[in-house]
C-alpha cells in the first residue's frame, strides 16, 4: 500500500511541480507573483482539448488523413505548448509590461496578474459555458502490476516527463547564456541593462518557458484525469504557488521539491485521515515548514544593504 | 458646530435610511444592497490597514471574516434560540437587542485572536512569504469549518434569521441595518484615529522602510501585531454582520474569491486612503449590482476594468490621498488630526 501511494504521490506532485515551476521562473526574474499562472494551466488544458478533438476529426473540418492516438498526443503537446506560450506572452505584453515601464509598485502588478487570471477563468466560463468537457483518450491506458503495485503507463509518462523537464530546465538556467541572463536579472535588474542584456527578450523567454511548462502540465493532467472545467486552474494554481514558496521561490530545484512535498503530503494525509481533512493538514504542515525555514527550503535569505 | 457636521450628517442619513426601511419605502433588495455597502466598507477599510498603510500583501481576509461570522452566529443561536445542538435559549429572545452588538464584538475578538496568531510568523517573514501565510490561513479556516460537523460543516450554518426576527418582534426596527450603520461609523472612526496616531505613523514607517523605521526606534514587530489584530478584528465584526444579513453562512462564502473581491476594492480605492476605501466600497458594491444582469460576463468585465485602471491609474481612485487633500475645503467639516 505504501508504495502504491508513493507512486500516486509522485504523479500528483509532478503536476504541482510543473506548475510551481512557472511561478518560480517568473518570480526569479521579475519578482512578480504571476497569479494568472494557474489559469494559464487551465487555458493550456482547454487548448489541448480543442486541438486533440480537431485532430481526431470531431469537428466538421477534418484532416485528409487519420493518425493514431500516440501521434496525435505528441502533436497536441507541441501545438498546445506553442499556443499557450503565446497566451502567456500576450498577457505579459498587454498587462505587465506597460506597468513595468511605468515603474509601478510590485503590488499593482500582482493585482493585475490576479485580474488577468479572473478574466481567463470567467471569460472561459462565459464563452464555453459551465458544462464540463471530457478529454478524449489519446493514449491507450495499459495497466501493469508488479509485486502488488498497480500503475498505468500514463502515470509513468507523467513522472518521467517531469524529471526530464527538471533536468532540461536546470541545464538551461545553469549552463546557457539566456539562463545566465535570467539569473543576472533577478540579482540586479539595473546593472543588467548596463551590461547590454536585452531585458525584454529575457523576460519574454521566461514567460515562454513558464507558460509552456504549464501547458505541458495541462495536457498531462487531462490525460490522467480527463475532466475539464473553467475553475480547474484556480485551486491547483494557488496550491502550486504555495509549493513554490515552500521550496524557496525563485529556485528551480525549490519548485520541484516543493511540488513533490505538497503531492506527498496530500496523498498520504488523504490515505491516513478522512479526505476532507486533506487541505487542513496539508496547509498546516506547510505553514509549519515555513515557520521553521521562512525563506523556503532552497531559498537564501538576502541581506539587505542599508 | 462645523467640526461635528460630518457626524451629524451621517447620523441624519442613517436615520432617514432606517426610517425608510422601517416604513417600507425601500424594498428588501435595496435594503440588502445598502447593508452590503456598509459591510464592504468595513472589510475594505480594514484590509487597507494591512495592504495599504502597512504595505504587506495579505490575501486571506475572508478567513478572518469567516471566524467572526461563525463565532457571532453560534453565540446568537446559543443565546436566543432553541436548537438541537445547544438546547433552549439562554436569554429571553427580546434581550437580543442589547446582546447582539456584544456578540458581534465577541466575534470580532475571536477574529482578532486569529489575526494575532497569523501576525506571529509575520514578524519573521515579509512580503511574498506573508502572502502565503495568509493564503494558507484562509484555506485552513475554511477547511476546519468544513470539518466541524456540529456547526454544519460544508452544508453551512443557519438560523440567524430567527435571531433577527426575535429582535424585530421585540421592537419593530431593522436592527441589523442599525448595527451596520453603527459599526461602519465606528470602524471608520477607529481606523481614522489609529492611522493618525503614533501607531499609524509607525505602520506607515514600516511600509516605507522597515530597517529605517527600526533604527528610528519604531517597534516594528509590535506595529505588525497591532495592525493585524485590529484589521482582522474589524473583519470579524463585518463577518458577523454579513451572517445576520443573509441568515445563512457556509464555508463556501469565505473562499479566496471573497478575499480577492476585498482586495479589488482596496486597490480600486487606493492604498493608504480611507476615504478612497469608502468610495470604492460604495461604488464597487453598486457596480456589482448594476452589472448583475450580465451574469457571468460581469466577472469578465470587472477584472478588465481593473486592469485598465491599473494601466492608466495604477494608484487607484484616490491613491495615497484622502478626500480632504483633493478638496481642501472639506477640511473644515472633517476634524483633521494631522500635524
């Protein structure tokens, strides 16, 4: 039973980790809590739904050739990531950048982000209605049992993808020039301009990375739990944000560790206690963690110069 | 005479509105809107103390509101009605008129206590980490209420209508509305004096530069504690009133959405401006009611409006100023305690 929950927790934590990543990337560069991020995850899931339905030929406009499920799945992931990045960049371009250029305080940008999230949520609700949509099954689910532990190929796919994404992002941020620029901006955004680093380009790149990871999380999420609703991003988004902070916001490792911690806490709490207590205990544990280490697990307390 | 003009005007206004409600000149729907305006003024101005004056980012105000709402409702149900959980009424139902405000204050005190507990970790953390703590507290409060079956759990808690009925049957007046008027005025009065006191100056100093404030011998920890306690206490009172306007509360009323709504009002009005908070609470509540026929589109339109407001006037309606700064002539009527 323990290992069964362990696997479930890994999968559940993977979603949180992928979403928390978007929070952490944007925060690391802009010091902005991008509260619209949870809803970008939702938008990603919906875009994936429409693309997958289109490729499956559910609409009147059909492709001249048929594809098998796995191909559609891969194409859906790629297109969804591209389109969702466009949504994320558009929000940055329309809402955040003018405020940044004006030099408005951080809190104003945070509120704008919150409002963007509401617009996405309720715009979706208004356009598509409140009825839930079910995601078509693209990958044939096969169930394996090894030593009493059952798992599906989807579960393995989610976990493996998350680990690959983690390694990829760590490489991007640590090894490439763009990653170096991202870290430099979070360190000193004024000096960075003097060094000839194009601030806006790096910020757009950050949003592309964050949004596409949210899109990836969205596709994987609806593949595992094939129900779409407009408010699916809100709750997960807030929780992923908390996970990012517990891990130490601004640190990629932190987002992953925080996401998995939250996943594990939620799954094991639900396994031991009645599931209605899940949020209560999960948040209490996270608060305890934060009060023990106020900057998060990987966060470094920055000394402020006077 | 001029010094008290604002007080007199407010009293007259409340008497006129209450009389109109008593003699059926305004219909129940309009009465509820007026009462919500009062509640929103309390919520918005109390959150402004933390988010505006102190410059922190508290996004769990609805949690404190929930504490106040539940404590007040439970006390009232226990005292004045016979319920299967608490047994028969403790006091005669008619005495609710006098005891009701006390239960409201008790609810406020409970919420203040919760706020103080939140303020303890806030001594060590700031900014985004504090945002998380308040967010988590909001979830924890909501989730704990959902898990206490005695008070209805997720189904909600009702019966406050009976308390209101017993008050009106003793003396036929719209009592809840009266207390909303009284507590709104008290809340603004307290906050106005608080902000202009040494404590208020200390809180503004913490916002501007915490380290400099500390060097200037401002006890920053104490400032945070006091601000959190006062703000959440007032939110608790607003919650108690909210519960008695509706007669029914459930944990779903006190989610992050509610907190967001209060935050929207604060930023609409302007951080660090009491009159801005009042203005925005009034206009926001009315706007919500006017846009009601739009249904779902309302919640697309309002955030869009706010985004546009942020782009063109990020400081909100009033910014950091008070009404008396914009129209200096008003200063004759409002006793200014500055300088």
